[in-house]
């Protein structure tokens, strides 16, 4: 596929969708400020409407920015993790990477740390641990042949870590309100400060993913072929896992565990531009935000005037995709 | 088939296809400038078990070398060692006199191209996409895709006769076409030395010939090619130089017509055989006749005759 085809089939339509969803995110909400008032604020004609200005500029705009950052991180992390595990089901949420990250944050909070400052680093460490455990389990005898086994190992690990988080929730009543946020992903009430705290982590993760993508895509031809082409498979995997840990850790620190995005986004991107990892990453970095934002917008509208947590929404979207992928006569080999 | 005559086992078959022959120092002078690869007391191991033991071999430049031998004799392991997939347990692999392990893997990738058996491709990868991977060693952060890369890819597609199939996904091709695409990737890498691990296994004879003719034409254009092959007759037909391995050691090396004897076949495989001469190309043809009574180099009396099996 040529660069032009990649643009036409992947980047342009996905960019258009992303722009549309960003607009929807700014215009639509669970509260009283409707599309007309919100549009007036955006077009600069609502100086007297302080209520609408606050809602759009102080609530929806930061929330949209957070969702875009989280979506980009999770979409790219999913594509990188799938390429690293050579498994189309390898998704940070399903493999327990997100669960590891959120458990680490919960632990840090219980131990008295502040979620905003320490959270990102704890989350990155937790994500790295989850990543290594999942990939380690995948390397056990026989598991490499069956993509579904990796997901089973991840589910077991997620369950274990989730139980540990619940124990902490019971033991430490004081922190439980803060902790509850980390058990289901959400971008509600997340502001610019939270985003700024994780932005360096996310950018570093994106840079690492971009830098490692040519070598990582060679690993799809087999370790020996990749070595023959002048790559060092172990080092490449180490960088890839680091990038996943940074991206998922950063995303989880700001939005809690959001599952299925890393599954759905690379899956759709592959259908658009084919298996080449660099093109996949280019599309995923735009499609991820579109998917997360769409889920967030829908989560505001389905149970108005209340909101459904984002993590619940992505699971509602994503679980059917997982079932479809597993049930398809033959899993695509990566 | 009446032109086929049994060759005597003790005297080497006198006929060698002239265009393939390493004969009488022909290779020595015109090899100037080519990269040279040899091993010195090379020992390779999987885990604790040594698989290749203290081997001294040299690849004749700009020739096709075939490594043959029974299953588990260390053929593929030797190839892996030559291609730096395995660290030497002892001794060394020398590329132009430098230890291969001391050269950066990227630099090696510009001299040695490799097609291992473990090659796999993701679904949907097209032939051209695959061949483009071969240009990776020539690219970097500062040196992106260039005209030279594009030309090398087109030349490799030409060499493999894959132009019409260039935009097809690999999984839609026949086994022989797919194998040619993989070799084209290694060809696009544009290395002096090319290593292919059993490139013809699981192919029917038509597809085998496609691949091996391609190998010959690469050598004709000045590449040094090393192949692991299972079939002795094919190896004799297409290689200039043969390394026959048993238990991690080279038991015979040289031009096929000189080393291929029924004694060697018995040593390697425990099989009695008659060595004939290919009526068209003059290369040795190995006709197995039955299992040897006891494997190993036994009495030479039965050479070239039908031992009747058992």
C-alpha cells in the first residue's frame, strides 16, 4: 500500500471522524447546556452566558483533551502490545496491564501519596509489571500457539489484582472514595492539571513507540529474520514493553483502567491500512482518541441526566468485538 | 534413461558441469573484493549440548555451497552460527578476518543476508512489502527510503520474476512463489553473502527448480550463496561446493563430483546407494538402494553395487 493510499483510506477518514467527535464532545453533555448554547460559546458569541462558558471551557474542553490523550495512548499501546506479543488479542486491559497500573496507584494512595503527583509513576511501574507478567505467561510452553490462552492468563491476573484493590478498598475506608475512581475508568472531572502531570509520560511513550516501530515490525517476520536484517529482538521487545508501560501507565493514571480500546483500535486500523506497524500506529494515534471520545460522549447521553463511567462504555463497545475476533474462523496471524 | 551410467565410487566422476565447477583454482583469481567468511575451531551448542564441534570451514566466494547431512547433524546450526544467530561456544566465525561477534549486527546485515526456516509473515503482507523489509539494514533515522532502495526492490522482484505478483498478499501465493518472495527479500538486502536454510523443503520439484535456478543466477552475478539442502542429488546438481556433515563435524568437503561416493552416503545416512551420472548435466545422481547392514564406513567392497537392502 502506497503512502497515498494510506492517506486516503486511513488517515483522512479517521481525522474527519475525530474532528466530528471532538465537536460533539464540546457540544453535547448530560447537563443543561445544549448544543446551541455550547456552539455560541465556541463561536465567541456567548459573553453573557457564564454558565455555558464554564461548562464548555472549564469542564468539556479539559475532559475532551484528556480523552484524546488517553485514546491516543491506549490505541498506540494496543498496536505495540499486539505486535510484541504477536497476538491480535493482546490488549492492555485484557492482559492486566491496566489492572496492574491502577492497583499500583491504589497502593500508592493507601500508602499516603498524592494521586496527581505520584500516580503517574506508580501507574507506569504497575503497568510494566503487568506487561511483563502477561508476556511471561505467554511464553510458557504451548501458550504461544494459542492467542486465547494469553487472554486467559491476563484475565486471571486482572482478577487477582482487582481483588487486591478491593481488599485495600475495604481496609482503608478513608481513601476509598478516591480509590473507587481507579476501579472503573472515567474522564469525568479530569482537568488540565491531571493531564499535564501525565503528558510527559505519554509523549515519551509515543516517541518510544514511533522509534521502535520499524524494528518491531521486522520481528513479525520471525526473530531470526529480524536478526538477519540487523535488529536485536530482545532489545526491541524491551523498548516496546517500556513504551506500552509508559502509555498505559500514563493513561490509567489520568483516567483509570479503560479496557478494549487497545483491542478495537488496532483491529479497525488493520482493516483500513493493512498489517504494516508504522501505518497502524499512524492511524491508531488518531483512531484511539475518536473511539474513546465517542464512548465518552455516548456515556453522557444514554442515562441523562446521569453519566455512565467511560470504562463501562468501552466494555459495552469492545466486548462484542472481542467475541467476534475470537469467533472468526481464523485469528489473523501477526 | 539408458544414458545413465554408474560412476565408480573410488575415482571421482570425471564430468562436472563446466559452468558450475570450482575446478582447478578457477575461483581463486576472480574472487577479489568479495567478502570472505570462514570459521576457526567453531563450536556451537544448544543449551549444554554441543551441536557443531571445532569446525574449520571456508565459504568459497561467489560460489554456491551446499551443506548436507542427516537430520540433527548440525547443518542448520552451522548456518545459524555463520549468520550470527548463535553465539559461538568456542572458536570463532571470521568475516574478512574480524570476529563476527565483534561487528555490529547492522553492519553484518549489509554483508550477510539470511533466510531462516522460521520465517513467518503477518496476514495481508504483500510481496512488495516483504521485499522492502530487505532494505532495512540500509536505512536509519537519518537515511530514509531512497531511490537506491526502490531500485534494489525492483531488481529483486525482477530476479525472482515476481513483478506481476508484487501487490498480492503472501498468503494467496503458491508455496514456490512464496518462497521466491522470501528469497527476493534477502536479495533486496543486496549482500555479498546469502544464506538459505532448506529453501526447497516442502516444495514440489517444479517449485524446487524455480528456487534453485534463482540461486544459480544469483551466484552467476557474483553472490556467495550457502544453502542447507536435504536432497543429495539436488545439492550435487546446484552446488559448486559441498560440506557433508555428521555429528557436528564435516566429514567431506569439495566439489560434488569429487566427494559424492556411495561410501560417503553410507557414512552419512547408513544407506547403500549407487552413484550415477546425470546424463544432461554430468553431476552425480544418488540412487539409494537400501539400508546398510551397519551404518558407518564399512568395507568398501560393495561400492557402487546394489547391496540388496536390509
